[in-house]
C-alpha cells in the first residue's frame, strides 16, 4: 500500500512530540481551530458583542468640546419700535452684533429614561446570543463533515490495500502464464488476454489511488489544513460508527437554538416597536465662553469673553407617528412569518431524520448482501487461480470473475459509505457525539 509522507513540525508547539499520523480526534480538533468559515463566524460573534456594547453605551453621558468662530460681512440687525428710544419714527433699525464672534465650551448630554433604547439593548443582546449559537451550529456541521470525510478515507485506504493485493496475485498468475507460453503450452491470444487483465488491475489500483487523494483533499478542506501539504491518516480498521440513535427530538437538532433565537429576536422586535410613543428624558448641560469684537486682537482681552452655562432636563413626548404605526404592523407580520418558518424548520428536519433512518436501514441490508457477493467473487477468483496453477486456463472465465469482483467491491464500498454517512447524519441531527 502506498504511504503518504507527512512533516508537520511547523504546526506543533515547542517540546511537543511529533505524531506523524492523524486520527479522527486530532482531525476534529484541528478543524475547530483552523476552518476559515468557522473562524469568520467567530469574528462575527465579536462584532455582535461590540454592537451590544454600542447600544448600552447610549446611556453613558456624551461629552464633547466645541469651538466656533463667525465673521459677519453684514452685521445682523433688529427692528424696534421708535417709542422705546423716545423717537417719533415708527421703527428703529439697530445692529445687534459685531463683525467677529466666537465661543468655546464643554457640552454634556445624558439619556436618563428611554424605553425604546433599552429595547434596543435587549435586541442586540439577543443578536449576540444568536451569533454565538451560529458558531455552535457551524461547528457541529463542520465536525460532521470532517467525520464523514475521515471515514471515507478509511474505506479508500482499504480499497488501495485490496487493489494492491489483487495486482500482486494476478502478477503471480501472469508469471505462470508467461512460463507456460514460453514452454509452448499457452497460445499468444491467452497471453494477450492475461496482459489485458493485468492492465485492468493496474488501472483499478490507479483509480483507487486517485479517489483516495480526492477524499484526502476533501478532508483537508473541512479541516482548514493546507491543501498542498501532505497529511497521513491513521488506518482505522474499526470503521463502524455506533448506531444507538434515540427517537427524534426537535430540541436536540444541532441548530435548534440558533433558529429559536431568530424567533425570539422577531418577537422582541414586535414588542419593542410598541414603545415608540413612550417619553424620553435626558439631562443636558453646557459651560463655555462667548466673545465679540470687530478685530481679532480684541479676543485676546479677558474682558471681551463672557461665561455662559446651563443645566436642564429635556422631555420629549411623541404624540403621533405614522411611521411608528406601520413599524408595529410590519414587526407583527415579521414575527408571524418567523413563527411559521420555525415550525416549518422543525417539520423539515423531522422529515429529514426519518428519511435518513430509512436510508440507514436500506444501506445496512445492502451492505450485508454485498459482503456475501464479494466473498463469493473472491472465492471464484481464488478457484480460477488454482486452475491456472494446475495448467487449466480459461481466460474468458478469469476475465468475467475479475469484473464481477471489481463490481462487488464497488457496490460493497458504496453500501458501507452510505451506511456510515447515514449513521453520522443521524447523530448530527440529534446532536450526539461521534
């Protein structure tokens, strides 16, 4: 059997012993740390956590410094009744400023009471929780894919060993036939037929090697392992995954919590939209300096600056909002839609569970049948070899037995792979360890 060399010193911590071969548990651990899609989902969780903190920070006072400077190329004026100044004219126009004005100061705003903002905080908290559930769901899906790919490799490794054994056997038979041909006992036609059969064995072994490398590439992809690096998988003769599947329970689905959190978010959005008419109370405060003058140098004099400051409360009471009313209706419809989608998700996954269970029953029965057929084909091939060794050559029968063996091996491997995949899928759907 061909061996794939592995050198992974760069991946091991200092002082760690080198383990050239990978078992399933090591592949799973590597995948959890290196799969790109999973890492991206974890980063999304970090983003959701920051969004939650951003929403909560709305209740922390905002403090900012402001500085302003204005030049009036036309000084603003105000019109006053002439009687104020003892004049008989009807109106008097007076300039109300200087060419230059400026101010600087510190301003504070603190939201004290805002129900809708509190609902926003809760919503972002639910979103962060949903993102965390998404990481868990993706990780379970990833582990399922890694496990399926790992056991597929085990089947292909067995195929390579089997193909190497078949090639070796026929090489020996071909050698006997060649000896008989040289002695004049066997004709050229039978010799050519034997050469063609030997070529078929070489082709079969090459095909199994290519399939093995394709399976290995699939495993590397799900693990997040460098695709151009070698990976030596430990041979595992016990390829069976314990069945022991319990009855279907929707709450045990791998992404149940994620789907449920989406329903909770939709419900919260509907409830939160009802608070759009609630009052909002905030504390505002400001302290600064204001200056006026006709020339810039006047602002350097302390007497030209005047202190200003205030502190107060701002109460905002919404009275009517057509946008808010339509928002309530939209969120209510969205919640109902999400509820129906969640119910449909449970029905869909239940159907999937029972379908896979039926597929498992069919695959197990097919596997038992194909194992019997394969053993019979191996026995027939061994009998043909005995005939050849005894000098009885029937190339047509040998060719037919060879084809039957190849077919039986393929069908058995197909049934075994379907059985393994069904078992892994059932465990995945009920959130059980492999």
